[in-house]
C-alpha cells in the first residue's frame, strides 16, 4: 500500500504527540526535580514508540 508523498505516517504522529505530552507533564514537575522532568520525557517517548510499533503492525 503506497502512501501519498508528503503524508506523515500515523506512527510519527504517535511519537511526536507523546513527546509533547511528556514535555508538558515534565515542565510541571521541573519545579520539583530535574530528574523527574527527564524521566517523564523519556517515559512518554517510550510510550510513543510502543504505540508506533502497534500502529505499524496493525497497518501491515
């Protein structure tokens, strides 16, 4: 199945969206701890990668 040129795959949206969620949640925790900020950001990136893998597997 070919996609249109310039169309962003839904897996990329999942990773980007979860990264932005992690950034927002991390910024609220930055007042308390810098490690909480980094941990939240990494956890949400990981969650986005898992969702991206599930979306890619589902579309094949």
